[in-house]
């Protein structure tokens, strides 16, 4: 997903979205590289998952790609 905001804002938005995941907690965070790894809690459907966010610059504009 491409977002037209600064790197810091894109990284912050990723961290804020973690609250929407089931009992998620950050297991690794590197603001310099733009990466966040999150472990979700167990549920009746899963033993828990690892979700990785990666923020990278798309072009010279203030746009960042979030995976």
C-alpha cells in the first residue's frame, strides 16, 4: 500500500495499526530500516501469527510503500 506521508508518519501508522490485531505485541522494531515484526495471540483458529511491516521510500516524493 502506498501512503503519501513522511517516513516517520508511515512508521507510526504501522505501529498504531498493531492495536487492531488480536493480542498483538511487537517482537522486533527497527526504525532505521523501517521494519516491525509483530506476534499475534492464539485464538480458536490459529496458534498465532508473525506479521511483518516494511516501510520503504517509493520515489523522491513524500510517498512510502508499506508491506
